[in-house]
């Protein structure tokens, strides 16, 4: 499938609806080469008697923007030592 090395595979699925068609799907998460962006990729392949099609879509976000959003909007948890 379309996964790249050092990617975290979030989902990988192969389905066969009938004896002639096969559908493969993979969703991965990885850092860009410069480690400044997080890239979510969705890759699909479809095999049939008369065709082979594939498509990859990627969504990119700045790691620093993601962390800012997470701190501003994420659920806060506090863990303290028992001293």
C-alpha cells in the first residue's frame, strides 16, 4: 500500500465485496522531513476486472499550531506527586 517508512499506521483495511473487486485503504500519520509538520495521509486502491485505481490525499498541519490548539482546547489533566 501507500505507506511511507516511519509512518504510524492508524488504519489498514482490505475488503472484497465480491470475487472480482478488491478495495484497500490505509490511513497514516507522519512527521514531515523537517519535523515541522504533521501529515495525515489517506491512501486507497481499487482493483477490478477492467481497472486498477489508486488515490492518496494528504492533510498537513504545523506541529507548533497543533500544540497551541491542543493546549488551548484540550481537556486538562493534572497529576501530582504524593509528598
